[in-house]
C-alpha cells in the first residue's frame, strides 16, 4: 500500500470496523485502503463490480489489514440489513459507515427519463438513508466514537449542465448529513459529508464520455485530485481527532469551489 496521502500506517483506527459502500474501485477503493491503513477492519461493498472488489480486499490483506467483501444493492433494504449483520458477524462490531455508492450520468434535462432520475436518487440518496438506518443500532452499540461519512459532490453545491439528477442527489446528501448530525449527536456519532471536486477516476458507464464537459477544466491548483487525497480526508473524519466535527460538508477540490 503506497505511503502517501491517507495510506500511512498509523493505527489510530485499530479496533474499529468500517463498512464502505461502492468500495470496489476509484474513491471507494482508496477509502477502504486508507481506513485499513489506519487499523480498521473493512467490509467492502459492491453491487456488480465483484472482480474489482476482490482486488480491493486483496490489496488490504496484502498490506497486513483485515477486509471482507459483501455484494449488495444499497437500494434494497433487506439486502442492506443482511450486509450489516454480516459485517457485525465477521468483525464483531461496526463503528464507521462510509456512504460512497453512486451512479454518475450525464443527460440533458429534457432527455432525462424518470426511471433514470429515480435510479440516481435511489442509489445516492435512498442508499445513504437505508444504510445509515440499518447501521444505526450497531453504531450506537459501539459506545462512542462512531462516525458516518457521506460522499457528496461539488456539482451538488455549484450545479452542472446535463446532470440534474446527480446534482439533486448530491445536494440531498448534504442536507441528510446535517439532519443526521442533529439526530445522532446524543449518541456521540458524528456525521459529515466529504465533497470531492474533479478527481482522477476511471469512468465505468457504457457510453459515458471519457471526460465530461463540466470536468474538463482544471481547478486553480492546476491538476485533478487523486482518490487517495479524498480518502485521507475521510480517514481523518473517522479518527479520534475529529470528534468535534459534525454536520459539515468538507470540500476537497483544489480551489474548484472558488472558480
């Protein structure tokens, strides 16, 4: 595991167990590896990307970490419940939930089909709701120090052409974050949203453009971010030094929010 960004082996998360949705590749993989580098045992979730998810687990184990894989659709409450219980059985507890699963589409507003609108909102927003509610009893049982980190998106705060469904879903994640931060504070559970800007990721949707129009320009720092940089921020928010941070949307975009 490379010793850069959030991949340093520090052990601040030893004894913790994390569930990372959409953890097979890109930002999800980087987050799973970063939390494992911090000492957490990690359940890697994927819906279809089994091969990539197996690779993520293998990467963590090769670096001396603990990880397992569970295939489940985050929009299916029954499947999510089974995944959460499998995590608790495998590792004995559950302390950290990372809601990263997402669908990325680009379609002019007039051409968005209602089915696609519902699909995007279901995965991003409904999925975060279902997973958070299913994990809650375990997070409370952890007895303090638990955390939920939702992965948002810069377009949810700035807007973008051809992404009405994605922008709406990501804006909703920011609202859900604030609501849960209020509801769960009494249980010593922090809830924050990490908001990536333009990040170097592999596009996976058939027919998706290699570099969408709204992602073609570079932010002020002159480069795109790395998934590991997003993961480092997630790891920090899961750690003991972030217990006074909750209800925040924390941007990581190389100055892209300013421009």
